[in-house]
């Protein structure tokens, strides 16, 4: 239900760190900052592949597809992709900043590729 990714390039020295996530394949990039204790998501995409790179913080991701449910935890430096038709909900146990990449824009002239999914307990 989830695909772990690796950045294309990472360089660290006494000045800091440079991480190149991708050089192609994504057309929309967002920065998401979430406060501690909030839940976001609860939806799926029919077309978009959505990738997440955790810049700082932690997130608990609940995934659901075809009756299967999975919970995964991510933190600083983790990079992962969620494919279409996989419902996802994110709980932030602490303040979190992440880059969110889509292989195509979520909003098009035909509407949004976001469909609400009530996550089953």
C-alpha cells in the first residue's frame, strides 16, 4: 500500500545538508506544516501518486485499500509514496513539516482528484 523512496542525492558537510528529492516525475510540490495532535487526510486519489518527505517531526500514517489496513510511522528524512485508490489519514503526535509531491496536479479543469474516505476503525 505504500512505497518507500530514496532521495536522488544527499550531501552533508559543516554548512548543513542538501537533499535532492527528485529531478523529474512530479508536477506539483507543496509544503505541509501540521501542529501537534491533529489528524489530516481521510481521503484518496484516483489518479495522483502522492509522495511525502518528512523534513522535521513525526507522523503516523493509516492506509486502507481493498479491505486491508496498515499503520506506518515516519520521521525526519523518511520519504514515501502512496499510490492511487489508497485511502490515507495522518496523525501528527508532534509538530511536523513535510514536502508533499504529486505526479500530476490535484486540481484540474475537471475538478479535484480528492475523494473522501471514512477510515474504518
